């Protein structure tokens, strides 16, 4: 389980862990839309199994974003005198925007890993 998370964060192919899913050095610091490889350069595992395959990754992305927004609120509220201070909202917005690029890549990798055992 922890090993799988390492493979996901290293942008590795779910089947052979040799090839890369995204044609980028790191999934952490990137601006712009992700550049995905069509298939693994090492084992030829096809990442996008059907048209619209990554539509479901959008829901994973939504879940990640909400979790990060809640975590940001929980941390930020300690720095304000009242529990619900409106000044927390721009902080949450900043975190969501800052994490968006990572979330796109991370959610697609999670989606690929979730369904790697289902042949289509
Ligand atoms: Zn592979």
C-alpha cells in the first residue's frame, strides 16, 4: 500500500514501474495541462483505455480538492481569533489554486492505479 503510493508519486507505470505515465520530470511542480504518454515506453501498457477514461479522475480530483480545502481550514483556524473568520476563504482559495496542477496529475495516476487490474 505504502509502496503503491511511492510508485504513484514517482509517476511510474502501474504494470512495470519502469516507464513514466506523464512525459514530465516531476508531477509536483508543473504549470499547465499535463502531457501524458499514450502508453508505457517500457511494457507498452495503455494508459487511456478508452475515450473519456479520465472523466472519472475528475471526481478523484474533486475529492482531493475538498480534502485539501478542509485541511487548510482546520490548520488556518488556529491563527484567527474566531473559528469561522472570512479571511480564511482567500487562504483556502490560494491553496486550491496552488494545488490544482498537482491534483490533475495525482488524480489521473490514482485512477490508473485503481483500475490497473481490470482488462478492457
Ligand atoms: Zn510499463
